């Protein structure tokens, strides 16, 4: 494998394969409150279209998903992924109760919380770090960044800037907690240089994981209206694959890659993965890495560190950071 996949990262961390189980909580997002419309790409269900109803108890959601995933894949240990919307927007006591409920499940190895970089206050981080220590299970914060461009962030009505993301990562890492950054690499107002710079920023900050998304456009969203009105152009699937390859070559080899491409139900979207199965795009990315003899971090020589490209992995060919 020419990049560090999530499965290998988790197997090294826990000695066995870990499967993510989605959990829904009764929470929304600060960017959708007080008259704000939210991100232009966000639908009514947020990112939780595959989740069980949030009305079910956390323990019940975990049990149901453990039974299904366990039978299907022979899985034994899991990560509880509080996936939808902004989980740290819940009142602190309520959120801690949900996290502790998940922690008590024997086969749960860690907790992952999806949130926004501008909704991670000190008291929440202190409480989550303390709970993790109490149960001996890590809490991972997954931060939606989406783009490093302040212009693009304004275009999608994201409601925060790169500065808030940097601040959140520093404060989370200070407590010894892991960070996963979410990026949409084919937002219409970004280009290949933005993807390269995003890889460099994540590497400089020392994030632990990254999850890449290909943009899908849900029905009944502001982004859908803009798309149908022809207000922007989307890059092709091949351009997306090339952009991901460029991103990976500049990304620190120590950062694990949770995902290279999105998945979404066709019935809820007007555009998703160029009409292809998600795994075909993933396979194309892997083919390009192989064809060009590139790998994650082969251009990771731009930071003032004690290790560089030649200390990370044996060179496979003439590729260096100066080559594009």
C-alpha cells in the first residue's frame, strides 16, 4: 500500500482490526441556529444518512451495529463514532453522559467525536480527556475543516476560518488527544495548490488522521441550487484522482488516511462521484500512485524537522519534493 490506511493504523494501535460504529445523538450545529442557514452543502440529515435514529439509546445503537458488523466481517472490537452534526454543541453534562455510556461497552476500543473547530472549548476538552483517562480508552476529535482557503470557506458558508482549526488542533494535541481532519478536495473554488497546502498544514500541525471527501451535492440544499443554476464547475473524476495523489505526496507519512472518497445515497443527491462507484475512484487513485511510483510523504521535506524523505522510507525512484 502506497499510503497509510486507517485499517493498518488501527491494527498497529490495538493489535487487531477495529471497525467504526456510527452513533447518532439528538444534536444540531451552531451554524444552523439563530437564523443561520448552515453550510451550503449540508442536508437535513447532515452526514448521518446511514445512522440509526438518535432517539435510540447509545448502548442500543452500539449493540445493533455490533451485531450487524460483527456477523458480516467477523469483527471483535470497535470504535464508537459520534458522527452527525456538531457533538460538542450538546450541553457538556449531556455529552459526557453519552460518552460514558459508550465507554462502558466492553468491545469499544475508543470514542470518536465529530465536531467543528470553532465549537471545541477548554471545559469540553478537559472533560473528554478526563473521561478517556478514567476508562482507559482514547477520545479522538474529528474536525470538519473542508478547505484551507478563507475564500472557499466563505463561499460554502462554513462559519469559521483556518485560524480556528489551527487553534483547536493545538489545544487538542496539548492534552494528548488525537485529531482527524476532514477535507473536501474538490470544492469548486479550490485548486490543486490548495490541496498541496492543506497537506502541508496538516503535517505541520501533526494531526493524526485525515478523511478525504469527494463533494456530493444533496437535493434541497443551497449548493444544489447553485449547481443546477450553473454557478460553478466541478472538476472531473480524473482530476480529482490526480488532486488526491498530489495531496498524499506532500502529506506526512505518519498521518493515517481514513478515506479517499465519499459515499452517499444516489436517491438523495443530484451529483455524487461522477456517477461511478466510490471504490472505482479509490482504485484509480491507487493506480496513479503505482504508475508514477509515488507514495504518501515522498515530497515531505518542507518542514524544519530532524527527519526528511530519505530517513522515512527508501527512495523508490527519482521523485523529490521539487518535482511536480
